[in-house]
C-alpha cells in the first residue's frame, strides 16, 4: 500500500497558476517571497514560456536567484529563461514596474536576497584603472544593463550549459554583463585562449588551476589570465606536472615567467601551492 504525498496549499496554488497560462497571473508584488520564487522555478523548469514571460515582465524582485539551474544543469530550462529575456531586450520592453536587474546563479543564504545589493568587489575599481579605463567604466555604468552572476568550473561536465549562457551573453555586449568571481580551470582550457578571452576575467577574485602536462604554451595562456585578473585575491595551483622531463634551465624559465606575472597581481592576498614542478626550490625567491 503506497502512501501518497498530500500536496501543500502552496503546491496547489502553483499548479493552478501554471495549468491556466491563459489567465492573468496574480500580482507577484503581493505574494509571499517563498511562493514567488517557487512559482518562477516551476515555470522555468517546466518550460512554460508564456508564463515565464508574464512573470518576468511583472517581476517585483531586483534579483532573480536561479541557483537550481546550476544544480540540474538543465539546458532546456536555461534557454527558456534566456529566450524570454532576449525577447524583452530585443524589443526594448521595460515596463514601469519592472525591477529585475540581475540573474543570480550562485548559491547564497536565504537572507541575502531580502535587500539585494550584490556588486562584485572588482567592479570598476578606480585604483586599478588608468584614466582611459575609468572613463570607459563610467560610460558603461551609465547604461542600463542586466547583470548575470555565476561561477565557472570548466572541469565539470556541464560545459554545454555554461557554453550556452556564455554565448548568449557574448552576443549581447553592452546590454548584458556577466560577473564571475570564482573560476576553476584545467590545463586543457588554458590552451583555449579565444574561449578564455570571452570570460569576465576582470571580476575574478578566486582562481583554481588543477592541470597536468604543463607546457610553455599553457604557461603563456596562464600568464594572459593573470594579467586580466586585476582583482584576483586568492590563487590555488595544484598538480601541475610537466608534459616531458624538463631541465633546470627550462624550469627556471617557468618560474621566472610565473614570478614576473605574479608581481603584477597587486590585490593577491592568498596563494596555495601543491605539487607545482617549476616552484620546487624557487618559491621562496618568488615571494621575496
């Protein structure tokens, strides 16, 4: 004898709303926050395009948390949300009561969204910019845009999910801006300099690199990453092994190249190193 789970009142309300897409949605501004977020979640995951469109148009929230999409890695659900946003952006539809300013893929505490004011620490940091860069930053800040907050882990299996989001953002420069505060990459991706150039490296505050078969080519791309990460606070390097046996002179080239770039990372506060071949016997000299 099976025991059926009795749906809660909240479940019944959501089911009723989603089953009657032709009907006007309730005023989201007056619904409890928990119910509002659950309604968005069920509509997006269920692919209810028209319902998502209506809800986004009347969104009472400045930031819409969608961390569940990162957990499910549901590309179809992601595209449902992006298609709705794209429709609004392309038609320049911005209702007077529309408050949505950001889409947040990060896991956060429940209380952190009550008064949402997320802003990356590195965003438009005046002390790290030249006069020309400050001018560009002020011009960008004056333009309305949608913010996307997400962390990239390029070693995980949901590359298609992240790739779809990245391509969508890249095609809408000036209107949509993506912020990545934590980036995890392997040596394979360090070779893809074109791919890395499309990532928001300027806002990265924590970088984790775990890669084997380290080569000169990879080192050059890695140094490019460090140059772009002007707000990097934490750097993890682990399991970096050479592709072939390297002599002391070659190792010195690696350590010297790394040392030159590390000195340019002015905001670095924490460095974690585990099994990095070119730092054996050289780390103390680099940190002087």
